C-alpha cells in the first residue's frame, strides 16, 4: 500500500514494549531514569537491521507493510526491550582464579592477595603465555553465555598483557571475537591496569612505556577507541592516571577511569576534570567528587557484583548519584578475579537489592545509559526509529521480574542488528 514502509521483521503486540525513548539524546538523569517509555501492546518493525517503527501496535500496523517475506513474531504477554549493553568488562582472559576466591573466604583481602603475587598478576602471567587463538578460544564461550542472557553489546578491555606486544595481542583477540559471534565488542586499551612486577621499582618507566609506545601503537593500528586507567592507591595515582589519559586524548582515545573503588582518592574529581566518558566502580567516592561529576556528562558505571563478590560491603551510593543528576549505568565487570559474572540480569538484581535502584532505574542503567558509557548512545540502548535493531523478547509479562527473579534467565529471543542471534528452546 502506498506510503507504507517495507519491513523484514516485525515483533508485535508486546505486553510491555520498553522503548527507553526520552526527550533527550543524552544519558538519562534523575526522573528520566525511571521512564522506560513503556507501551502496553507495542510493536517494533525492522528493515535491514534498523528500526523503522516502534510504537503502539495499531500505529505500527498502519505505518509498515507486512509482506510474504516478513518474519512476524507475536510477543503477546511478553516483554520486548533493548538488548543489554555491558559497559565494563575484562572478558578476554585465560584461566580461573577460584583459588583466590577461596583465599578471600578464608580471610585474605584482595589487596593482600595482589601483594603476594596473585590478583591481576596471576592473570597477566597466564595471558602472556597464551597465544592470541587461546585467548579467543577461552573467551568465546563466555560471550556465548552473555548473549543467551541478553547482552548484545559490550565493552572489552585489554590490561592483562602489560607489555606492548601482549596488550596488542589482547586487542587483536577482542577484534577477532567481535567478528565471530553476534555481540558487538567495544575495545578499550587498559595498559595501565597495574604496574607489572618487572617495573615495580621503576614505575615511571612503565608509565613512559604506556604513553610513548603502547598508546601510539594502539591508535596507529586502530585497535581501541577508549583508554582506561585503574586509578586507586596501590595501582595508579591521580597524577599518573591524568598523564596517561591526557596522552590518550591527544592521540584520539576517549578517557575512562576505574575510580574510587576502594577509597576516596580523587578519581571522581579527575574523571570530571578531564571529561571522562565514564567513571567506573565509585564504591567509595567523596561528596566533592560526586558534585564534580554531576556537572559533567560523565556516566557513573556501577558494578555491584564486584563489591558483592569481594565481600567488602561497600556499595556505590547510587540513589544519591541519581538525586544529584549523575547518569548511572550498570555493568558486570566480568573478570576472573573480582567478578566472574556474565549475566547483566545479575547486575540488575544486585543493583536493586544492594544499591537501592528501582527495577526501572536498573533497566535504564543496563541499556541506554550503558550505551552512552561506551559512546554508542546514538545507535543502541533504546528502541527508536533509526537505531540498530538490538532487542530482547522476555518470556515474562512484567519487566520487573528481571530484578525480582534475577537468577533465572527470562530471555527467550535475542535479536542483534535485526537478525535472530539466539532463541531459547523450551
Ligand atoms: Zn574493571
């Protein structure tokens, strides 16, 4: 019929369609974090991987043409929502650190384990010994599980190589993985994850190496869009982090920061000062740090699973952040040491129970705000015309079950760029 848009996929009559559409192009702040753009009885139409309509079912029906080749999925009684964006992972690694998990249960702290040669160094040793293919082979099943639990985009950091060649190897593995399975990977260079043991007595030389050799090579080979630093006493000071991040900015890498995870050490202020795209962890920020952040577009990426699994009982003040107008996102921090968590729904559940988010705020944090935290707010994270068709069909009628019944996988179908990327067989 004249004027109707053709489509190759339509997901129709969703009991709850969460569009996450809002009157802003930026990350959602304050009350907007509670507005999921929920439509009862909504449909989404897709053409060539892009959303051409997302609205009430009758409106979409009038706007699009359903032809013989159109795949029609009836989502009656189900939730349809954007795919999860996991904005903070160290998902590419080798080996497990279950021994450290047990050591912590027996009373050792994360810092003590690191001082004894465990922690990040244990994984660095494994990754340095591994070939690029081994990194890919070990990480691929993790990505497959993440997809099954609804993640359609994720950020992946280097940072277990800590030599130029090994950091490049990690970023090449991330690029390989991006091309071989449906989840879209956003690569971040994190050569400043920790000072490697061989530079323990001359940390300045390691920082020179990051600035003078690693960053230029990463940029020349176009292997990352972001640069991240673990800014925390015992890892990198705020001055060191600033030097590295400014070198990254000059070379074209947007700054991110592991900030104030264990102690108030100026990480949030630094994130605000240098215009970081995200400040991550923030389990122990200062009041001044939060006020500084609230005046910027920096997204606070909160990782409640890490605080939970480390058993430190110190959680990011998410409610206060939202009251201050800081946009909040949630991630898994998937890594072998402090958070072997793959499911974004676990972050949503813990975000509600431990950080005090409402289910709506947690969903916003795991989709559109997480998309902004990885620089993709314009293409993923909400179901709006012109955006990439990354969406989930949940086999429940109420989205709040994501938070309430969080240890069960409610994801029935995962759609990435308009294609069926996963379907749960019941
Ligand atoms: Zn991290």
